[in-house]
């Protein structure tokens, strides 16, 4: 079974302004969660996500997160296939771990492992 896409992230310089744009455009509910704005699309179809302002490059980006069972192993596998690690495995306290990579064409993507989950 393949690894599922479980989350999306949209980055911009002004997360409040960007959140208001997407909330109005798609009728999404947006709630502050630390420095991020969590998106509830209000629909059981599809995935949920968040909007963020990192305060550094990349300022504007969109990426998906793929759930994996072993982030270091997938980083190694991705690098062997031509990817570049951008953000090493990082803990989101009480939630899980993520990493960012750039594919061979320069697209950002994320790896995600929720605490206690055993995905693909």
C-alpha cells in the first residue's frame, strides 16, 4: 500500500492576510495554532492544512506532506533518488515529526510521522 498525502501547507509573508483570503474564497474556517493558522475546510472529502509565515525564505510556498513510518529512512531513500533535504527531521511537540525535501525538479514536499502512527 502506498504512502498517503495527509496535510498541506501554504506559506506567505502575512499569514493573517493569507488566511483571510483563503477563508473568504473557499469558506474555510481558520484558527490560530501557535504561529500557524490551521485550516478546517469543513468538508470530510480531502485533507486539512495550515497557513504559515516562516519569517525567512522561502516566504511563499505550497507543499504537501506524505505520511511515512520512518522519516530518516525516507530522507535517505529520497536523497538517493536525487532529492535534497531542506529541513531535517523536526518534532512538532505532542503531535509528530516532519522533514522538508526538494525533489530533483526543485519542488518542496514534506514527510510526516504522527506520534503513535504506523503508516506505510
